[in-house]
């Protein structure tokens, strides 16, 4: 019993430390960029040694991956929140895409997700993480749209997912960083026009 309690306390302490390190690192990576943030700075604010970071994350890249996954999780929640504003599956696709663009373009996420991740991790690792998060959710919804008859029979849902995902990343990088009604409308119209080419009409 004592051993179990001791192990539980260790797990709780570990989770608390890792969560704190991720939160602090996310703040610094978002503000200064991956390459300009020394681990000593993060360790100092977290009140741990640099060795503790290596213990929990192996290296700086491991910590960045944990931060990136935290960003992806928050963006996924925003995608779902936006999509559920409509009961129509096609509108949910559009609204979910808008949720991604807004989430990815947010100041606390943009640099981590769109700027530093590909260069800090390399294309293969970054792509794998992206496929396991926002792309996976997009693929699932597009698969459902095909089952429900929204797409032409010859539409390849995997290629459609890749096309839309890539376009959304570029859109997030290049759209204005504001939330004015004009900007929101432009994003809505752009995404609507983008996905409309895949929708069943006379096919």
C-alpha cells in the first residue's frame, strides 16, 4: 500500500513537472522561436535543472514535439467547436477548416505550428504529427461526406484531404492576423470556393 502511494505521488509529481515545462516552453517558443530559446531559460522558470528536461523529454526537440502536440490538441478543439455551429455536414467541413485557419494563425500557435515545426523537426516528423491530428480529423469527416453522398464517386478522399490540408496551411500563413468581419468573410468565401470543386453536382 505504501509503495503504491509512493508511486502515485511520483506519477503526480512527474505529470506536474512535464505540464509546467510544456506550458513554459510553449510560451517561449511562440514568442522567440525554437532556435532562439535556450533550454536553460525554460529550466530556470520551471525551477528545475536542465538535466530534468533531458530526463522527461530526452532533448530540446523532444520538448518541442510535446509542445507541438499541445498546440495541435488545442487547434483540434477549436476545429470541433467551429464545426458544431452547424448541423449540416458540408457546412461543418467549411467551418472546421475556418477553425483550423484561425487556430493555426493565432499568435500563440502560428510560429510553433507553421514556421518552426517543419524546420525544427524535419518534414517527415512534422508530417507524421500533422497526419495524426488535424489531417486525421479532416480525413474522417471527408470519408463520411463520401458515404453520405456529398462527393462524386471518383473523388479520392485521401488526395482530397491532402489538397485541402496543404491549402489550409498556406492560407493560415498568408491570411491577415486579425479577426475583422471583412477578414472572416474572405476566409469563409475562399474555403467555400476551395471545397466546392469536390462536391457532387452532375457527376
